[in-house]
């Protein structure tokens, strides 16, 4: 997203929509990273407890 597109977005749709779109685009990578970390933590915790979790269905404990 370059500056001209950002200015056009603000002019056409308003400041709140532009800020919300910017934050969603910017935080997408961090949300994916947090999700990956939670999955790893779940795997480590279940291994320490001796519980096997089926990765295909996260709600299913084997």
C-alpha cells in the first residue's frame, strides 16, 4: 500500500475505515505468529502430560 492509495482511501471512505484497514493488514502477521505459538505450546504441554492430541481435529483427544 503506497501513500497515494492511502490518501485516496482516506478521502473516499473516511479516516476510521482507513485506520481499521491499516491495522488489520499490519497485525495479520502477528496474529498468525501468535496462533502458531499457541499450537506449539499446546503440543509441548500435551507431550509433557502424556496426552496425544489428534492434529487433524484439534477438539479430539486420543
